[in-house]
């Protein structure tokens, strides 16, 4: 794997350090995702490629919180560059994102801030489990104790002897130059926080003793896969100990570890993170409604809409261990005072359990404000956006983008139509539009009883609404019909499995290589009553989750780094700037 060494050159007489640490050098990252060149046997195809992926913003914050505490984590903004949604998930974009020199600088600045807080008077006594012999001088023993313990948690594996020696050398030399032990320790910690070993989750493989010629994830890589899948956070100390003891590579040991994690309160965070990503709730940060049209929809309203759906999912899937498919027909949810105006219902203070009226128009996730408002325009609803979101989010069916040469003049002529159905009928007369709209609009029009804010309405512009529709051969008359057609769609559970397995292994699935694996998960999901916890357990304990498809790796992110201009590559190289006098 890779090794990082630090050049510790400081100008004489410096009293204050100014650190400019840049990471992601070509040489640093080369080899992160390179499997051994071993051709797998035909019967042993289950597995995934080795992957290198950037921590997401939430994973970065969760890592800092786990190692140093919530107060330090809450004081920073995650310096993670934006990611492109890939196969329906932002998390999958983490394997393909590039990092510019400016973003590297932001990572360094955040690292410096964290390191300074860890060693300050407020935190050092409970975060640094040793006391130097003298605060104005270097102390190799104390520095080594702190850096070894902290590095193991940050890197999600023990430090090598060489790496620890390099870090202690940085701490000692900086302490000598500044006359302050904690300044030196801060610099060494800063170096760890900008290391690829921290900001990247890099899979590593080893020979599989149970399958000669084949590979599996090493124990620490497996621990990271488990923890980021189930908790959206790095492995805790117990899991790292189990990895070090070889327990995770035994069937019983792995099962005990997974069951402990599934029984932890931290599972809720992991489930929330996955569904937040799946439903593209990150887009709520830029979602806005025209205040003249929807004065009751504020930023707080949208935050509560997001929270309502996540609370419903957690309650349904974890607390009640209910059938995943029933999320699309359940009337059980939660309500807050901020949402009550949109739902036109009374509500008390805080979040309270709530159940929509039996026989009413509200049932399932498709009638939540979060889904309806997000997939609408700022001033009106959008059957097309809603139908597209239903197919892409929950059925894994990609809807093509509009062709670049579409003539919108005919659409503008339809603006005087009373209802969305009348306006959208124009699309069916345009061959370049009809193909896509025929697979989105029938379901979206069935949700036209809800305006662009998600409020119920019986008419649009005084005209009655025809909400009968069809979903892949299933015809229905009302919203309940759409909800049940979605609930019973054969692609619904398969889509969840596809996305969840990809989320756990860090990259898109291969329909050619992973078909049998996904089919097995689907069969077991059905057998277990479509319970999410059972599905998570099956994925975590599967050979596919542990095994490596030899000769195959995901390296597009690394390729993007290789394509940088020489000057930019030079800026991205690891270096320690000299300390300068003020």
C-alpha cells in the first residue's frame, strides 16, 4: 500500500508555525486500489472491485465526532468537495470525485483548526492521555502514545512503525522549534488529518486462505465497510479490536459483530444517511418556493418535511420492523406544528405520532410533503418531475433527459390550459417528447391532488382533476391505487437492494457480475418479510461483501488526478512549508 513521509524543514528562529500541507500527490495515491493480478475461478465471481472513495461530508464530521467529540465536530464545516450523484446516490460519487488544489487547501485549513482545538487548554486533559515531562520541550514517549492511539482511530487501522516514527519526528522537531510540546503535537495531528489514509476509504485486499488464488478484503477494510454501511461512521474501538484479532474473518465472529452493530442505537444514523441520500434530500438545501404562491413554505417547513419522512422510515423499518413495501401505503407518520399548515391539520408542540385519515388522499411516502414539494417547480406542481422521481428513486429506472432540440413554443401555447393534464397533453403530440413523458406523466398526474407545496386540492384553477392512471400495466382510479401499484411493483424491492449493496460496497453494481448476488439478496429479502434489518444483515454477512473480484478495480477517481496539469499536480504533492517569523 502507500506510505507517506514528511519533509520537516523549518527556518531558524521561527516562533509561530504556518502550515501549508497539500495532499493527494500522484505518488501517494498510486496503488491504493490495485488488486493482485489473479484470475478468479468462474464459480467464484461473487464479490466487488477494490475501491478508493472520499469520505462524504457526513462521514467526515462523524469521524471527527467519534475521535474527538461532538463539540469539536460541531465547530467545523466539512471540507469535502461536492460529489456528483452516481446511479442514484451521492455516496457512489465519492469514488469518482476529483480534488482541486483549492479544495486541498480547505482540507488543510480544517485540519489545522481541529488540531489546534484538540491540544488547547479546554480539550487536552481528556483527549491527550499523557502528560509531557515539560510543556516547553519535546517528549517523544507522550507524543508516540497519543499519535499511535489517535492514528489507529483516524486511519481505521494501526499505524505502521515507520509511519508512527515519522509523525513523532514531526512532533519533536516542531516542539523544539516553537518551544511548545503541544504545538508540535498539533502539527503532527494536522499531518494525520490531511493524510489520504484518513480522508479516503481505501479498500485493501489479502490472499484468502480458504480459497487459494483468490482475494478477500483485509480485516480493517471489512470493518470500515461494515461501519460505514450500518452506521455511516468509522469503526469503533471494539470493531477495530475484532479486526486486529482476526475475529471478523470467522463466520461466527463476523455474525456477532454484525448483530452488535445492528442492535446499536447508531444504526438509526446509518439508515437515515442512506435514505437521505436515496431521496436526494441534499437538494433541500437549495429548494425554494415562491413566497407569494406558497407563503406557508419556509426553509424551516422544508427541514421539517425532510425530518418527517426520515422519522417515518426509521419508525417503520427499525422500530416496528415492518415490510419495506408498506412504506408506500402506510398512513402512520409524525407531525410537527411547522408542517401542520401544509397538511391542514392541528398539531401540538414538537414531533408527535400521527396517522392520516383512513380513506383519505394521504398514504405512503409519495404523499409526503418532502416528495411532493421537492419534485415540483417553485410556483406549481410538476407531474413529470414526480413521475421521474418515482421511477428513478424507487424503481431504478432511468428517465432520459429531454433532447437538446425540443421546440417549446407549442408548450407555451398550452399555458392557458386549466390543468396540468391538459398542458401535458401537448407533449404527446411531439414525438421527441412523447416517449419520456408517457413513462412519467401517468403516475405524476395521479398526484395532482397536491399542489407544488404538497397541499391537498380537489381542483386546479376551478377545473376538476382526473387522477386515474397507470403504472407499468397496472391501472388505478385514485392515489391509493398508485400507492398500492408502487408497493406491489416487482422492481421496488430489487431497486432498494441494488442501491443498498452499491452503497455498502462503495460503487455502482455490475448487472453482469452482480446479477446472481442481487437475485439471492432479493429472494432472502422476500423470505424475511421485506425487513430492512434482515437485508442489511444478509448483505453484511455475504461472501459478495467480503470478497474481491480480482483483476478489477475502480480507479476513475485516481485517473482524474492523473489528468491534472503538472503544476496542479505539484501543488497537490505532500509538503510541509517552513515556519516563518511574524
